[in-house]
């Protein structure tokens, strides 16, 4: 077996389906812009080629809803060790994380209701104020009745598994096989993406930590090891077994090596120790070298570990 063959990770699509559930989340909000015709421009350009928009509301409350939705999505995407972004516009949830993920979503549902109520309480006043500022560009039809506005704010999610109805086989074995092949292909792609993302994330985290262990290129002095960098690595390591839904044995071996290297590490006592840094540097060098051979050139997104 050559080196290229050694580093090819084969993902068992059926294994992925058995290890995870899938989550799709929807955030509905009131739109806050409208298009304006090109006639407002004083120019000799072809106005059919010009586009402009107007903002309907200056509303901190509406912006707070948008930011809260983004935080919820980022929590799922970056995951806090619970959900795994994957293909076909869904999150893969390790079955052991389902209760925690659902609790987070239900807590957010209540938080969002309060945010929407806060916005609705000031909507009429903000519409009047912004409309007056828009002057001739103001259009009363842009400002919907309060009950219609409230209906725009929707939030929901669906948790599902992938599988074919056996009844389809009774109708047409050929169609059943065709759909089965498509499903396996989707799961295969999702598994390969998850594997690639985890490997790239691990490499980035460890490379960053390794860089902090090196003396400064400018002064030759030892750098101060960032507690945040070590914490991010430990967070990845601690959440790995739960999120290793593709059963990536190669990355599991890397994780165990790094855990052994960091086991019992007293960062506060050793963060300025040149001897400690040299030991860590040597240990990480071999790990990152091995990990580099496992990472493809293009892996797409990666997980972040900032709260």
C-alpha cells in the first residue's frame, strides 16, 4: 500500500446514518429593505442597470433579533461539541447530543419570543419615525399591519433520520435501488466532508499552538504561551469522541497522542518554561507532520472554538 492509499479515509455511509440524526433550522424575520427604482439617480447612465434600496426601520430591537439568530446558528455551526455541519443544508447531530441540542433550541425559542415582543412594542413608533426621514421615498404600503409583522417572525426546526421507506421497494425495486444509491451517495459526501473538516480543524489548532511554542523570529525570545490556545485544543480533544461520527481511526490516533502530551499539563506553572516549551514543541512536531499528510488541499469550512 502506498502513502496515498494509506491517507485515504473511507467513510461508511450506513455507519454515519446509524450514528447521527439530522437537523434543519429555520429563522424567519421581517425584511427591512425595499428596492428603489433607478429614476432617483441623476446620471446619464442607463438607469435600468442601476439598483438602490431603502431601509424601512432604524430599529435596535430588530437588529437584536438578527444577531440572536446568528448566535444560535453559529452555536450549531461551531457547535460547542454538539452538532456537526454537513452537506444538504443540515446539521448532523451525534445521537448522544440530541437532548442537549434540543434543549438549546427550546431555550432559544423562548428567548426569541421575548425579543420579538420587544420589537413589536416599538414597531409603530419606529415605522412612523423612519418613514418621515425617508420623505418622498416613504410608502405607507411598506409598513405592514402589526399582526402581519408578527407572523413574519418564525422559528422552527426538524430532526430527522435518513432512510428509505420499504414500501417503495414493493412498488418498484428499480426505483428503490436508484433512490438507495442516491441516499448513500449523499451520506458518503457528508461523511467525507465531516472527516475533512475535523482533520483541518485539528491541524489548524495544533499548528497555532506549535507556533506559540517557538521563539520569536524577530527577537529570539520565548513567546508567552496563550492559555486560550491550549483551551481551544483541549476543547477539541474533549469533544472529539462524541463528534467522531465517521469513526475516523487515523484522527483518533492523533487525538490520543495529543491528549497524552497535554495530560497533567500545568499551564500556569509552565507557560514561561523554555524546557517545557521545547518538550511540547518536539511532541507536536511529529503529530502535525503526520496530520498534514492526512489533510486534503481543500477541506471547506472548519470549526471555531470561540464562545
